[in-house]
C-alpha cells in the first residue's frame, strides 16, 4: 500500500527546471539579434556556436530555437544547424493581410470594452510617439507604436490574438522594412494613430475599426509598393472583406 506523502509516492507533477527562465532570456536575445540584423537572414548557425556565445549549455539554446522555429523566424536543417529565415515579398503580403483581418475586428471590440486605465495608457503611448516623432527617433517611435497596438489588441479580450499579432510584427521587422522617410514621415504615422485613439476615446466601435483599417491598409500598400514594386493603387484582395465591423444579426422567424 503506497503512502500519499511518502518519498516513494509517484507524482504527476514534473520537476521545475532552473533553465526555464534561462531559455526565455536566450530566446529574447536571439529574437532581438534577428530583428536587429546581427543574425542575418539566410545565415546558418550551430546550436553549439550559439551556446558558446551565450556561455550556456546547448539545452536552453535549443529550446529557445524551437520556440523561434514555431514563430517562423528560424528553421532547423538536419545535421547542419539552424538557419535564420528570410521574409519574401509574398511572405510580407500574407503577414500584412493577417494583421488587417485580425486587428480591425480587435479595434471594434476594444472600443466597447477598453477601460479608463487602458485609455490612459494609450494616451501616454501617443504622447511618447509624438515626442519621438518630433525628435526623429524612429526606433523609439516604433517601440511605442508596438505597445499602442498591443494595448488595443489586449483590450479586445483575446490574449492569443494579441500575442499572435505581436509575433507577426517580428516577422516584418526581420526583413528590415520601414516606410519612414521613404513614403511617409513619422508625423504621418502619428496622425494615423491619433485617429484610432480618438475613436476609442469616443467608444465608437465602427469608427475605431475604420481608423485601424485605414492605417493598416495604408501601411500595407506603402510597404508592398517600395519592397515589391507594386502599384499602391492595387489592393491586397482581402481588405474589402471587412466592409464594416458592425455585426449584423438576422431576425429569426418564429415557428408557428
């Protein structure tokens, strides 16, 4: 007869590994190195070489790379190592379409669900974005741009959506693309975000969705024009599916 509290009792709980937090730190470092271009797109790296750089064992590095592979940032090659994936123009288009399809409805829901603290945080991020735009600090500006979108996506009530959109932004950044000073200014980007904030402050779901759609469609058109030589007047082919974020409900006929 086994004893519940005895040393021989089997437990379904797994041992907590100290390396768990280390894996997170390694993953964040590799992710940032990819975004910054320190680990160039298309380059091949061995797990051991990366472990040597971080002065850690292979285990946290391999676990971190598995997570990044799931996010579409790297790919394992048998007996060779891991390759930093390149984002093609076609990949870029698919990512931008996904952002439109996810973030427009999210803005609609956020407008009716966001609380006063969320609006305060958005206002704070808007002020920081404006300050960075005035000083011409693109890196700081885009950092607050990212947080601005995260707050809205989280306010939609779907945490998985918020996390997924954040990972999509990483894939765009790995290509190193930006419209700043090429097709629009930092001030232009701030203006687009201000329209979104105004709609949210008014708690107007339709206006928030329309402002988000206008911002993302414009961003997509400009990026694809400069990266793929595509005519900005040509649509993505998906954005028109979101003709209006106001849900329509059909009246049910009563059964006699």
